[in-house]
C-alpha cells in the first residue's frame, strides 16, 4: 500500500508521521478485505448454517474497518475524538470477529487466516490509540 | 425508506421491533447522504478555504453514519457490543460535525440543514443506546 | 430524507435541480439499507443454504447502491462519466438482485419487499441516466 | 495484504485463482486509501480553491474503488455482470482522477503519487476485465 508514502506528503504531516496510526490504517484496509473474503468463503461452505454468526461478524468487522481506515486517513487534529471512538469500535469488532473465526479455524483455513488478520488489526488499533494519548 | 417494513419481516425480529434502533438506522442513512451533500456544497463555495474543517468533519460523519447504519441493520444479538461502540462513535461524529456546521449556518443554508440532520442523528444514536440497555 | 432540500442549496445547483437524479439518490440509499436487511434476514432463515446466492447479490447490490448514491450526490459536471458508469452498474446490480429475490418472494416476505425496492432503484437509475443525456 | 492467501482458501476457488482479478482487488483497496489521503492533503494546501475538482474526483474514485474491491472479492460466478460493470466504472473513475492529479503533480507530491496509483488501478481493472472474458 501507498499509505506511508502518501501520508508523509500531507501538508500537515510532513516530517512528523505517526507510525502507529499509519500501520493501523494499513491493517484496517487489509482486515476489511480479509473479512469480506471470509464472509464469502463461509457462504460457499456446505455447512453454511453453522457459520451464520461468523458471516455476520465478518460483515460488521469489514464495515467498521473500512470506515475506521478512512477516518484515520483523514487525520486533522480536531477530529481526534472521532478517530479515537472509531479505533475503540474497530478493536471491539476485530476482537469479536477473531473469537468467532478462531472457533472455526481448525475446520476452515479462511477462518484461521481471518482470525489472525483481525487480531493483528485489533492490536494495531490499540497501539494507535496509545500513540494519540501523548 | 423501507427500514421499518423490512426489519419487521426479519426472522429473528418478528413482532419484536426495537423502534428506537430502527429510527436510528433511518437517521444514519439520511445523515450520511446529507453530510456528503454538505461536503460537496462547501467545496463549491467561493470561500472554500474557510470551510476546510467543515468538509473534513462532513466526510468523517458520512463514513461513520454509513457504517453505523449497516452494522445496526445487521442486528443479531451477539454483536451488540459492536453496535453500541458504533452508536457511541456516531453520536460523537454527529456532535462534532453539527458544532462545526452551526458556526457556518447563517452564511450557508446547506450547513444549517446539515447541522439539524446531525443533531437529529446524534439524538437518535443516544436513544438507540438507551433502548439496548434494558 | 433531506436529499432534495440539501441539494437545492448547493451553490452549483440553485434553482436548477435534476429531479430524476435526486430521486435516484434517495432510491440508492434506501435500496442499500433494504439489501443489507435482506442479507441479514436470509442469514436468519432455517433454509439459509438455499439463499446463499441471494445473500451475495444483496451484499453486492448494497455496496454498489451506496457508492452510486455518494457519487451521484457529489454532482459536479465534470464527473458525469463516473456518475453514468455507476448508474449503469447500479441498474445491473439491482436487476440481478431483484431477479434472485423474486424467486424467493412467495416464501420470504423480506425477499418480496427487497425485490420491489431493487426494481424501483433500477428504474430510478435508468431515468437518471436519461435525464443526463440532454 | 492477505487477498491472495485468503482467496486461495475459498471453497469455490481452490486451485483455480484468477491472478489478474486478485491483483485488481489489491489495487482497488490501495487506490481507495491513496485517494482518501490525496483529498485530505489537497484540503490542507493553501491553494485549496484550485484543487476543488481534484478533491471531488479523489472522493468519487475512493468510493468507486472501495465498492469495486468488495464486489470483486465476492466472486461467485453468477454476479459476473456486476463485477464487469464495476470494473468498467472503476477504470473510468481512476482515469479521470489520474488526469486531474497529473495536472497538479509538479506542484503537489501527493497528487503525483495518487496519479500513479490511479493509473496502476485503471490498468489492473482493464486486465481483470480481459481475464474474465475467456
């Protein structure tokens, strides 16, 4: 992704990038795509009825990650309260989706990979929140 | 919108709709559209340089409202924690966008209407949060 | 929705609204919400395995409608080619989703209503395309 | 991104990935993020009034790329018509955004990088369309 290269050219950012936030933005876009794939892959499994809750959490997580990635990209100081609230919501969505995917990880490789992506994004959201508090 | 009619046919909801949540979903989709219009209208004003922060908050608010509307639509009990966190984030985004738009309301009619839509959506998010706590 | 009221205050639009496009924008946001509900309602049905294709088309249609609504809202002359291409894609997504939902309409009330919403949005997209050609 | 790894585990795809489509999905998510950054960076420039059309095209391109990436991820045969229409719309949005960004590329580094990302995504959309025709 071009996230780091692009954000470093932002007139308000030059020479003062927040690496934790940039990493989090990349994780959010990645996790949105991963969860969208996992939902569709779950829909393709013969035992789809057992994966209904997983599909719902995948879709919620994809929507929250996409919005969080966009809001965090639009970094501009005075909307810090929105970024913080979205990072909090995103960490929650990622945690719940990871827990559900982990329950299916031995059966479905897409759930195993998706759980890892969600845990990684949850962690990146928490580190980005910390980076904004000082 | 078909929100109420559609949600009342959901197999998990039948005969037990949460009116505050359904109203909130309608407000979220409406506010997303209103903020997207306000951002574009601000971009068309001769004094666009004075409206930069308004445009950014419009875009953040539109993204958060759209995601909140989708997540709240996908109501399914076990993702209540995600809905709650998004309602909280959405109330914050709406409040900040309303405050900024109110500062331009006497100059720009689109900011006046957008501020009202944001206050209305903020209120609907708070009532939906309350409706989910009992 | 505030679409008509808001767009009429846009500095580039004042006194010269395109009613077919405004109606289409409202239909797009409505159809996005309706399809998101139908996908979740289908996931809640005991025979979910028979509704997999319906769920996928619901999700595609919701994504395309949401993007089309936003792009059409951001009306500004020089992006007409993007609006046109999205109206075309949206009419296609709505038609395919409607056809699939119609096949389940006698069994599932949410599919019946969703099919109607998709047909209505498809029609609005076609009329908006015509309104932009003269 | 996990796109390739995830899609290769999809039950309908196993052992038969469409590399051009997967590359296109990655480009769409990347371009959505890049255009969102470019819009915000343009809003931060002192000469924002000269960049209004660039900001609008950035936002349109971001919305279209995000929807195209999601729809293309939800690959399932029978929605090929939707994927095709969205790839067409996405190539158009990327081309127009690239042309506008190129006009500012010598003045603004973010526009130069964004133009490259848009050209790359446009190219990936066209190759994905070709890959689906045989």
